C-alpha cells in the first residue's frame, strides 16, 4: 500500500520539497537551492538526490511511494514543457528525466496551476472540485480546476487569469507583450499604478495618507481601511476590474468557490468584500452567490498541490 | 457489441431525434412535437415511444444500443435539472424517468453545451478535445469542452459565454437581468442595437445602405461586405466585443480551436476574419494562433452532441 508521496515546487531560487502521507498530512518540508547554472541541468538530479536522501532518512522504500509531483514555472502539458525561463531550461521532459533518476512515478504541472490544486485539496477550497484560484502578487496568476483536474490548456496556458484584456487606455506593455491586461491593474504593481494615477488626478485640496514616492499595495489597503478617499477610489477601481473579470470567468467555468491568494490577499476580509461587491454586480444570476474566500496555504500551496497532482 | 446510440435534442416546439452508429454515422433523423401541456409530463414518454418505435422499425434490440443522449434547454448537472422553463418543467431527473421508460442508459446535458460537443465530434472542431463553441443567434450561447468533456459548472452555468459583462454604458437589462452582457452587443439582436446607435450618431452627410426601420444582422453583414462605412463601424464594434471576450476565455481554458455557430455565423469568412483580428490583439501570446472556424453541423449539432454525450 502506497502511503507516501512527494510534492516539489521548483522556483527560480529555491526548490521547496514536502513529504506527505497520501491523505494530505504534511510530514516534513525542506528546501534546496535551485542551481540554474549549466542550463539548469542539475536541478532535476538535485531533486532526485534530496528525495532519495529523505527516503533513506525515514526508512521509506520505493514501494511505499505513490509518486513525485512537481510544479515548475512554465507551460507544462503532459509532463513536458517547451521552456522554463527562470530555470534556464529549454525543452524538458520532466517525467522521463526525473523518473529515470528516481525510479518513481512523476507528474508535472505549471506552478500556478499546481498551487491552485493545493488550495483545492487542503486550502481555501478544501472539499470542492470546481475552483478558480487567483494569485494576486507581483503579477496576477492562477489556476482553474474542473471536476478535480487542472485545466492545462492546449498550449499550457490554462488559468492565465491575469491576461484578460480589461483596459483600452493602457499603452505600456504587460510582461506578456499585450497592453491593458488584468495583471496591469490588479496585481500589487497594478494597485501602485492605479494609486499613482489617482494621486496625479486628485484635487489638490483633497487630503490623503498616500504619498507617490512611498506606496505599495499594503499601504493602499491600510489607507482604505482608514477611510482614505483616494485609497477608496484606488481599491474600488482595482476591485471592479478584478470582480468583473472573475464574473466573466465564472459564467464560463461556473466554479463552486473562488479563492484569492498571493501577497495582496493579506489585506484580508475587506479585500474579499469589495471584490465580491463588483463580482455580484456582473455575475450571471446562477453564479452570484458563489463564495469568494481567502487562500489558506500561503507558500506551501505549491508542495500540497504537487503532492495532490501525483495522486491523480 | 453496442453498435447504435440515439441523440435527442429537446426544443420548446420540436424534439429532434437521431439514430447513430457509435462511430458517429447518422443513420436516420426525424422530429416529434414537444408537448408542453400538463407541465410537459408527456415529453419524456413521447421520446421513449419514438425510440422504441424506431428500434422496432430497424430491428434493433436493447443490447445493440449504447444509450440515449438528451440535450435540454436548462441547467443540467448530473442528468438532473432544477427547471426547464421552455418545457414547462420543474425539477426533473431525466436519467431516472427516461431510463425507466426505455430500459436504456441515459445521459442528459444542457442543449447549448451538447451542441458544442457535437461540433467537437463531427463539426468544425472535429478531432479536437479542447474547444470553445460560441453560438451567435438571438442570444449568445455556447459550450466549453475540456479534454473531451463538457464543463457543466457547479450550477449548470458552464459555457454561459453570452453573459460576460463587457459594456458599462448599457442600462437596459439583458435576459439574465444584468446590464451590459456580451449577448446584448454580439447576438443578432445586439448587432441591430449597435447598428441603430451608429445610424443615430452618424453625420447626416454620410451615405449608408442601412435603414433603421429595416435592419437585421444579415443586412448589416451584407452592407459590410459592400464596404458601407456605417456597417463597418458596427461590425468592428461587434467584433471587438466578441474577439476580446473570446481572448479572455482563451487565457482561462486555452482551447485548440474556437468555433463560431448560430445564425450570425452565416456571414461566413468575413465574420471569422474580423473576429480573429480583435481576438489576436487581445489574446495571450501562446493563444494568438488558436484557429477560429465556422460551425458545420447547423441544427444537427444538438443530436450529434447528444449521441456523443452518451458514449462518454
């Protein structure tokens, strides 16, 4: 009986590793550095070594391990990916390479999608099978889960939530090359953009806590909670972009729950409430009551999701 | 060996029926009236009778039949639906009722979603597993297919493509109760709305084929093909709404192909070209080359998709 599995979350600087029981109990977690030199050729061997060392340490035999799930920053489709810029990888067959090294079953996925699966399994959407997870960090990422499975997409672009076009009046390019993406107005940096605009446009007599030279998403939300009128306009604009876009996604995949994660989600309940307001305005009637909740797993979402991925 | 299956498409006035071989060959199709009187209580028994009669006529035994797929106008989830207004139904367990009557395996789905599955199986998206189908008719409907399966959604609202909020400056309500839905600007009636606006706002010296009192989507597209400048503005506005929304959906589900169907799609290649132009502007880079094609099955999409549904 396979009692254990590994969840591996490969980032540009560290690889997060988790040893789980197959019921989702996290037994141990640790990190190793991501060695991106030599085209990242040591990354998968390093992962193989740390897994074998952990199995030896815990007295776990290969027959006890259901497999190794791996989240990587790139467009994965069926265990392979064409490139992963942050890892200095070109085309890579993770299943083949890591499977040969470890002798274990391997399942790979895109890191944002895998983190979404983690939130479905043991986080904000625990017990649900149909979920949209949005990660509001430096960018806007996420993952779509339908009937318990990640929507990978034909080009590995499933769940690229941040790249809906939402604004015609932005003329500088998003990281993706387009102009006017959700990510440009609803990420931590997008909130700073909106705040700077509001500060430039505000009436000179209007008092505000916000200062153009010292601003981030946390400062904006703190001012919003204090009733600052400029911050209120910023947060309402942000929430309208995000809530309306989530409503559009909702009438396509009709999830049981929408989860908000990433650094911006530390703003907590006031964030959920204002996004929910604009979501409800725009949502299809059958989906208006779909709950919007906060993510729970923080930086561990990736290892949980990777472990869940290999359990099928 | 099960050689046959039935595909049934239940509409408000007629029930379309198809007898198929399990490889998708349509052997026979016919219609019966939809008897909506008495709360629509005769609809499923009528379907049972016509199936039995057809089996008798063709000398087909129950053991030769893989099952009966049924598309109905309502929010189906797992063979059941809470209501179907056009059929005068309240809550209905189609699998239970029709299964008892026929003794055959039953699988039900929402009619728009089922039609999308038909286009995937034997229509514009034949050979693909990940598809967005948009039906541009009186309304805007559609279906999302991920890895060969319909996305039903938690409330049976999967694929409700027409109800993305796309316009803040519409203050009359869509059929769904919200204001500013895609359906209000991208359906046949939405195109008429845009044309009337452009006729009101145009400079009096600008010549146009379009007349406010005599206008429909076909007339607008005919004028567009003739180079009429007012029709050009209408079609470009329509295509921008639709193409941008499809691009947003594309970065969520990342399909292999997008299929345009419904009455408006009779405009043909010029429709595809202009929608593709705005789609490409807004699409995530990995999805920019996703083909947009015309639906092929017309009114038969429903029976094809219903038959495919029961094959699993």
